[in-house]
């Protein structure tokens, strides 16, 4: 039997929430959505379009990426 501590459960919940946010946002974006591990806030979702080229300190903390779903061609 595996015990999951409350902090682990909260961490998993925060990760799942950030993934859902990234997937929702990707449906309406040209840019990739990244879930980043943030030491202060847990998991956050960022839009690659807000940053242009991502700095290395953000790239190193990416734990999940959803490709933007809006086609760039007409």
C-alpha cells in the first residue's frame, strides 16, 4: 500500500490544475503553453508568446508542454 501525504496530494492537485489550464489556453493560442515548476507558487502556466525566446532558467523548469492549437495559415 502506498501512502500519499497531504503535501504530495496538494502538489499533484496543483500540477493537474496547471495542466488543465495549459490545455484550455492552447486551444485559443498560436503559441505553446508550458507548465513550469515554481518554487514559490507551485506549478504555473505560461504562454510562450508572452516571452518570445524563453530564458534558460524557465526552460529548465518546464515539466509539461501543450502545443498551440490555432493554425498559423489561412
